[in-house]
């Protein structure tokens, strides 16, 4: 049985633990600093728990002992030390970070350490699954022109002026809206401003907007430099959201007072578990000397499982990292070194018992835990 250390007992961590434990193939130890979070996850899943301070190397070394792999579901700022400690211990490393600088630090650690274990950051939704989809689409062309990646986690029932509810880490959300964004334009890798590049489009009769944010591309700029005229990632929201956020971030200059912005958002914007994840990837290029467009669009909805609401962002994020761990354990990913999301085969991912949660389905009411775990 593969022994997993799961760092982080928040809502994403709870979902990861549920999926892995219910599969019957993983021995899961969950570690977190907050005892209340550990107590809650103990009641939900049959897991061992440990209290740990992820800023202390000795604490990490203690909980990594005897583990085969570690999944970090903690805030991105903890991940460089976790990665460094895991690599030194010969433990496989997976994380969910969307932060560009954090991934660069992890990559630097890999290059200096030459690990004998796998090191795979950005294993969530975006970056993560969206890169796997984009890679599948790009393989269908003789020559690429544009790659556009769009993802959003949205409330199913927007009811405030922002048309938004909190579904994800507030720190991560603020990073998206405030940090520079990578892109390729006119065959050159550049940085673009967040909240700019506004566009509107319709999917399934719903009108959306999308704009630059500093997540989602993962390592695609590196992979496609010199191979594509235009590459960009934008976050999807309901129309009107971007203007209100631009007022807060730019006009009120809360990009320089992020703790204030975090307090405003968390004290005034309700959390919702009734959400929908919208994924839209659009690629153009030449095939048989003809300019062609191929797209992938899917909506994934929140569900109820055994009376408990499970949000779409919980399901998609947890399913993505569980799928790549599962593929690694099955010998379907490289066994060591830095692994990119675009190294994952699209069909193997969707055929995986966890990856199957990315299949497009209409929203439903009650879903069995067996279906959630893909068993």
C-alpha cells in the first residue's frame, strides 16, 4: 500500500483524503498545524493525523519518515521548504501551487539536487488539468498559431454585485488579481498586467468575461516558446466582476495592501459550495495546410455526497492531484525528476478512477461516495 503524507487538512485536503482513503489503495497520514482541522478530518475519513509546523524542517522530517509520497495542500508559501525536505528524504513530491515564483523555486531545488524521486508541482485545476487538455489539443496540429486557456470557479447562483463567492484560497485569489502574468505574444514571451485583456464570450447560453490573471499557464511558456504565435491564460467570471475588482485593486491601490483586501473579501463575500467549474481551451493552427480551430469546453458542478456538500473546485482540484499520484504509482509517469503537467497523457488521465471526475455531466443532487472515489 502506497504511503501518503498529506499536508493540509482544509477543504481541499479533506477531499483529497476522502478520495485516497475510499480507493482502498493508500495509507494516508494527514498533517496540519490546526488541531481543529485535524479533528474534523479524523471524523470524516479513516486517517492518521499529526500536528506539524510546516515552517520547521525538523517537523517536516519527522512526518515524512516512512512515507512514499507527499502531497502539499498548504498555502504556496510553505512549498519550497516542503519540496527541499521531501527531495532530501527521497520522498515523491506533489503540490497544488498556482504561484509562479514558488514553482520556480521548486524547479531550482530540483536542478541543484538531482532527485531520485518525482517532483511534480501545480497538480490542481489551473495550472494542472488545463495544461493536460491544452497539450492534447496541440498534438492535433502540424503547426500551432494560438493557444488560449480559460478556467473559472463560479457560484451557480450569483446574487451580489461582484457575481462571485469565495470558493478557493483568498491568498491565491489575490495573487491571481495582483501579480504579473506570463504570456507569449507575437512569438515572444512577455509579462502582461493582471485584470487586463478583457474579453467576453458565451458557453451553453451563459455570458462570461475573461481577463489576465497570474495563474494557469504552468510551464507552458517554456514548452511553447518558439512554437506558437500567441499563448495566454485568463480567468473566467460573470460579466461585470472584473470592473469591480479593478476598482479595488488598482483605483484603491489595494494591490499594495493585500491584507486589507483579504479582510474585505473574507468579511463581506460568502463562501459557497454550490459552484461550477468552467473549463474552456481553444487552439488554432495548421493541419494539412488548412487553418483549423479545435476547442474543449466542459462544466463540472458541485454535488451532495452522503448529505455533505462537495464543491466543484474541491472535486476538480483533489481529483487532479489524486489522478497524477495514481498514475505515478501505476508507473505511467516518469519515476524521478521534475515532471510537468503537459507530460501527462490526456486519455490516461481521464480513464483514471480519479480523473474521471472531469467528465462533463449535468448537475445532479445526490452522488454516492463510490462514484466520488471512482471505485
